[in-house]
C-alpha cells in the first residue's frame, strides 16, 4: 500500500490543498486546522451550515495566512494578540483573534458578521478521552489529529451509488471527488475496500499512528466542494451499506505516535 495524497486545511471548514510532503506533529499535520471562523457571538461556523466557506482558499505563507476568495482581493492575515474562549464541539478552547481586516473579509464572503480565530497553542485541546490518551492533543479538527481514507473504499462507494441510481431509474452518478470527505491522508493499493475498518496501528513512511475510531459522517460530504451544491449522495447510499449506531461511516481517525515527515508515495504498513 502507498500514500496516494496528503491534504491540509489551514482554516477549518474551508477549502484545502494537496501537499507533496508534510510534517506530522502530535496534534495533526503542521498547519492543519489551526484557524476557524466564528459568528458575532463567538460560536463556531462550519460548511455544514455555511457551504460558501468552501469558496475560501487559505494558504500558509511563513507565519502568515493568505485568504483568497471570489468576492475580494486576497488578504494576508497575521493574528493579533487578543484571546477569546471558543466552544469547539465538546471543548472550551482559548483562541487568538485575527483582527478586523480578516473579520471584514470573511463577513463579506458569508454576508454575516464573523471573526477569524487562531489556535496559537495546539497543546490546549485534548483528544476525547474515549479515544485518546491523557496526553493526546488535537488541532481544531472535529475529533482526532488526522483522517485517513482509501481509494478502494471510494471506488466501492461509487459502485454502490451506481447500483442505487439504477434501482431508482436515475442517471448514473459521476464518481465522487475524495475532497468531499476532507481526508488528511489517502491510501492507495488497499486490497479490500473498507479494510481500514480493522486496522489498529499503521506506519506511513517512518511515522507510526494509532487507528482509534471510524469516522461518522455529517452532512458535509453531500456538498460538492467545487459547486457547493448539496444533494442526497453519498449519505443516501452510505445509509444502505455503512450504517450502524445510528450513523454513517467512511474513513478512520488517526493519532500520531511521534513526529516525522510523510511524503506522497510513502509505503503504508499495517502493524
């Protein structure tokens, strides 16, 4: 098996980008999901509710963040000093405000008052103790430092979706874009679809990871990452084939057991 691609999302719930190589830190890939958008009351905003967030393309440039979008010229953001406590799912996390220019840029994108916040210290947020150890930490991702998916599982899901469409007399759907699932690492040459469900530990290149849980999927994979138009798939088909505990599942969550560099093409080994 090999590492087919690596993906980083500097701002939570916005567009990501592929990397040829990445540094693995205890809380996730370096630079991944260290920023998030909040509303005027300090509540976290995501593309689940505001899919136009996907029109924001963030890039890291040294210590700065550059935001590009369809509505205004690119903006270079350097976080300010003021801190605010923000609720990130089950955690109250102290984040640094990124200033009025970033707030105005994102407010114009979403047509509502917003602020951009930065996790300046990634050791602040613990992993859910149901899945991690006492000293495990996570960036601003939903649950765990990294998300892994496999191309074999995506191809099987495409086949299932085609079967669902045929049964309903619908046009055969186009193959899904893996970006819908927002993985950090995508593995190719997995011999059996959904084999990742059974993995407990893996090694990518020279970095070891614990596979701590499957990933239960929210509504976001139903949103096309390019058009930002939502539909019924893949949730409709996942609900037929990958539903248990009242949820639908695709991908697995990882926690690193060390630091190191991973690169596209690295060997992936189940330990």
